[in-house]
C-alpha cells in the first residue's frame, strides 16, 4: 500500500505537467479539503457511536467479572484492524464508493470499541481531552501543510518510535507499572503529534502524482485514514496521561 501511494516510488505523473499553477493550487485545496472532510466525518461518527453506545458498554463489552473484555468485547476491539488491513491491502481493487463504505464502517466500529472509555474516565475529562487534542491536531496539521521544511527525514524515526512504543505496551501488560504507563502515554502523545505534521505533508505531496485521476479520490481516503489514526491515538494517549478516572 505504501509504495502505491508514495511519490518517491511511483514517479512523476505527467498529467500534471503544463497545468497552470493557479489550477494546481485550486486542485490541491480541493484535494486536501476532501481529506479533512473524510477525516472529520470519521472522527464525528466515532464520537457519536461511542457516546450512544456508552450506556451499554459495561453490560456488552466487559466480562462478568469486570476484569477485562468479554468475548464480544475482544471482537469489537480487534475488528477495526480488519478494516484497516482491508483498506491498506485492497485499495487498488476497491472502487471509491467501496472504500468510503469501509472507512465509515471502520469509524463506527471504533466508536463501539471506544465506548468503554466512558467506563474508565469521567465525561468531562473525555470532553476536555477531545477539545485539547482537536486544537493540537489543527495546529500540527497546519504546520505540516504550510512548512517549507522537508519532514520526510522524521518519518523513519517516528515509525520506529511507534514500534518501540507497541513493544513497551506489551511488556507493561505483564509488569502493570503505573510509572511505565505514564511514560508510554507521554511518549505516545509526542510521537503521534509528530506523525500528524509528517503525514499532512506527505498527503499534500501526493497530490502532484495523482491529480486528475481516480487515484486522487482513493488517496484522499487513505490520507484521511492516516490522519484519523493520528488523531485517535493522540487522543487516547493524552486521555491516559491527563484524564480523570472514575
């Protein structure tokens, strides 16, 4: 999937050669607007589903002992990974309409999974964290869109950091260290903050390679997925770091 949407691999699309700069700028703004519209719609759908399902989360997704997820809870928690893999591996074979359907199905399933946050944290804490992450995301994404600095060099570092973070999270599942959990949350916020700026710049750079083709619509959806994941991960890590537990 990465190679198919990466201009450093696919090369230059000659369809953009000779297009007036003003037309390219209008096209780029339209393309980025569609990315943000998909992403914002997905986040809104997730928030609505989580809020509506929250009263039932304890009974449906949590085990009877209250110590972990039920069988259905595990299915709901892991299901979003299936949607991500489907989009990542099947983008070329899917139509734009199918990709939209899978993306919004993913966002809705994420809402079911995240409804359990209302069990662990107060509603006020969740709302405050959501507002803080929204403001941070907008600033970071704006920086990634407008900066002239090439952020591609940070990509490998950030991705390696995420891999290391996942390893640390698995280890802490056994250690159950509150200090380590706090460190993981803080580092997670920083990593996904960096990825927000990096991914925005990368999504912007792809426009010149896909403009004027159906791939532009598909790339917009995949870009929205990347930014959605940045936002959601930053939200969850920040909530874990600064949220008030019940």
